[in-house]
C-alpha cells in the first residue's frame, strides 16, 4: 500500500506541475501585430524553438507517457543480463505488470515532458563533454579513413559552403546574440550524404551531401536544420529522455523514436526560418528532400515509425513545402535576397 501511495503521489505532483505550467505559459504566445516583417518571422522562430509545456505535451505527451510506462513494465535488465552471462541461472528480461510500475512509468513519462521544456539547457551542458568526444571522433575517422582532399577541391568546397555558413551565423548572432565565432562548421569526406550537430555549436557536413543540396539555398536548409538542433537544445533533450524513459530497457525505444522524429520536424522548421532570414529561397528546402528521396528511396511509414529516429523523406518534404509556401510572401517582399545562390559543381 505504501508503494502505491508513493508512486501515486509522484504522478499527481507531476501532473499538477504540468497543468499549472500550461496555464502560466498560455499567455506568452499571443501574436504580436505591431512588428515589421523580419520581427514577425523572428517572433515565430522563437516560438518554434522554445515550445511551451502545453505545446510539448501536444507534440510528445502521449509518446512520453507511453514510453515511460513501457520502459518501467517490460524490457532488458542489464543487471539480469550480466547475471545470466556470468552465472547462467537468471533471465535478462524483466516483466512488471503491477500498478506500481504503471504509475511509476506514467510519472516518469510526464516528468520527461517537463524536463524537455524546462531543463533542456542544464541537460545540454551535461551532454557537452560526450558531444565533443563524438565530434572529435568523427574528425579523427575522417582523417584516418580518407585521403586528404586536394587544395583545389578544398577551395571549391569552401567557396560553396563558407558564404552560407557566414550568413547563417550572422543571423544567429543578430537574433540570438550568439557570437559567430562560437560556431565550428566542418566539412568531412564521408561517403553517406549526411550532416550532424552536437551541443556546443559544432556542426559537420559531409561532402557527399553537397550534390543533393545542389545550390547554396539547399545548403542553407541543411545547415539551418543542424543549427536548429543546437538552438533547440536537442542533444540535452535526448539525454533527459534516456534517463526518464529508461531507454536502457530497450522497450521504450519506439516511443523515443517518435519523439526524436518530432525533433527533426522542429529542426526542419527552424532551418527554413533561418534560411529565409539569411536571404535564401525557403521553397528550396522541400526540394532538397525531394532529391533525398530520389537518392535513397523512402521507407514505408509504418516501418519508419518503429525503426527510425527521423521522419520519412516524403513527410519532411510535405511539411517543408507547407512552411515554404507560408514564407513566400515574406521572402518576396524582402529587400535583398539571394535566391538559390551559387549552384554546386565540381
């Protein structure tokens, strides 16, 4: 009886905090009509980056609570796995279909939503040493596995990438007061077309994605997406999910993947706003994912839900097409625009 009361009180406290926070944040999202065009876009950009608690519940609440419950009730016990390997008389699988596990999981799932809203910055700082290690390891792999790029090719890569990076860093400095020199944007000679970001303002872009970017507007969409991960503190949020959703139990991973897919969509939206503010055509962002689909195909939606941390290329293309259309009036009235910028060619 004591355990039931304990976990019921934890869940009730979490729910009360969430409801009170929702009411307190409901007054912070009123539309501001007295702003110029840039300020309207910047205001929307802030809203996308700093979701209120009620918005986080709308996007990820169900997956969070379900993931917390499943992670508490069934999965792999790493202690049991170690015992099974060393002694051989234990099962690595744990199953706990009790009310205590249910309430504990629901409480942890609710707290995960609260932590993603209010504790993402502390978790982001906690994740920085690991993120720095991942970034440096990628640089070492690039150096160890690939021949050094010729000086002529390096120059071509730089002429295509650097102007885009500088414009996006200037936008981040103007809008978020993040000094341009904070960002480290590195190109790497990896085979699979990709880019990634870590906490601490580090971004890596693989040369193999340059042809799919096709032009500097496309590259702005890719870099803007990665900057979106950094600005929204997604690495810190991932760390909090590992803790609250008990991802080490493995059973909650499909629900964690659903949350991760929503983060990718959020980073796409941040990226298209940054692209437009930097002066590049935002409608190109959807075409980047059209080219991605042509290059790598598209997973079936039902398979993608369980296996991937990213939405399907088709889903991303459709969402970005919607945002691109919404931004066209702003972009067409912007005094100085760059259009698609330089095309990529070797």
